[in-house]
């Protein structure tokens, strides 16, 4: 309790002094009120609905019968009978099955090649004293500002004899300057004493990279690999430019041609409905939605396994750089 006398300044009590000495937190760091928690829950529910509802419609339509799609007037929201006839039709041979195998092969080979080249280049550019590392780093950073352009790239691929081959889908974009810079920044922030001690023990530069650097860089390596894998899986423009044979098309080019542009799939679609492998009628719309699901599933399956590395791999590496 504060006592005052005329002509003197009131002295603060111990409780008021402790209250004034307690650090104040910003408003956004305070625990939310009940109304705020309810508003946050409603907002999250709305975002989930906006994100998941299109996926729900696509998956249900791909699993619906011809009668259910006709009764719904197109896309199916409420299930009325589940059938895998569309997937059976697509995966029993033909253009889509071959396109899935091509996409998987390009993604696996391209991701391994791009990740390996990026790791080697980033480690070399991260070590001070490496021969010509500054001019090489300048050339890498220059690609952020000046791209080669479509026609010069096409002429280069043509002059190298890579047209209508899978190498044209991997080699022109094998190394991403962004991923290279992220890896280099992470490598530069590793303790130099570890690398020096490995060299003193007789390890070569490749041994330092494989035995010391890579085990400490699992997070950033996983994230960069995911970036490359998603890029190769979703890429269709290079295939559109460089591949002339339809039997070499990846799944994304099939998706663009037969689903987005509405062109019929050879050997699968004939008019509004087609006869499936089991002898039953399969709706054309169900087949198109099944192609969309096949294009979405691999990324949706892989992402949760790599998601835990995002903070450590990208944010930490980028901030330290």
C-alpha cells in the first residue's frame, strides 16, 4: 500500500515494482481468447474445405460409375457406388500406363543426376581457395538475371542430337541455380574444424564430402531432392518441345493433351463412354479424373516424409547464407 504525505512523492510498493519490472509481450504473442480460438478454428476449417473439396470431387468422380456421373450431371460430390474400372482401364496397358512408367523413370534418374551434380558443384564452390570458384559462382548467379531463352536452348538441344530423347528432358535443366546456392550456403556454415581434421587424417576431398559433409546435410539434401523430383514429375513443356514420338510422352503431357485439351486417349476413349477391361462401360470423365489422381498421388505420398526437413533444410540454410 502506498502512503502519501502532503508535499512528498508516493513511493511504489514491492508488488507494483515487480509488476512494472515484468517484461511485456507483444499482443500477437499473448494466448488467444476463446473468441479468437473459435475464429481461428473457423478459418482453418474454411481453408481445409477450399483445399480438400476439389480433391474430394476429383477422387469421387474417378471412382464413380457411369450412372452416378450421369445422375450428378458431371462431377460427383456425393458417392453413389464405388468402382475402380477407370483405373483398371488406364493401368492395363496403353498410353497412360506407359506415360506413368516414363514419368517415374525420368523423375528417379533426373533427381539422382541433378542432386549429385548440385552437391558436387555446391561443395566445390563453398570451399575457399578452389580453382576459379569465384568466376564459376558468378556464372551461376548470372543465370538468375539472364536466361538463355527458348530458341537458343532448342537450337542447342538440336545441335547436340538430343531431340526426341529422354536426355533432352534432364540435361538442359539438370542444375537449378537456386538449389545450388542453398546447398552452398549450408556447406559454408559447417564447422571448418571438422573438414580440417578430416584432411589431417588423410581424407580426400571426395571423402570429406561423403563422410563428413553429406551426413550433416541430410535435411537440406532431402529438400533439394524433393524440389528436383517435383520439378521433373510436373514438367511437361520440355517434353512438348523435344519429344516427337507419342510413346515417349510423360504423364503430365498426357494429362495436358487428353484431359485439359479434351482430346481422346488412343485406345481408351471413344465418345462419352468406353468399354473397360472388365467389359463394363467406363465414363470418359471418370478416366480423365483418374489420370489427374495418378498425377497427384506420388507427390502427395512423398511430401509428408520430407516435410519435417523443410525448416532445417531450407530456412536455416538460406538464413545462414
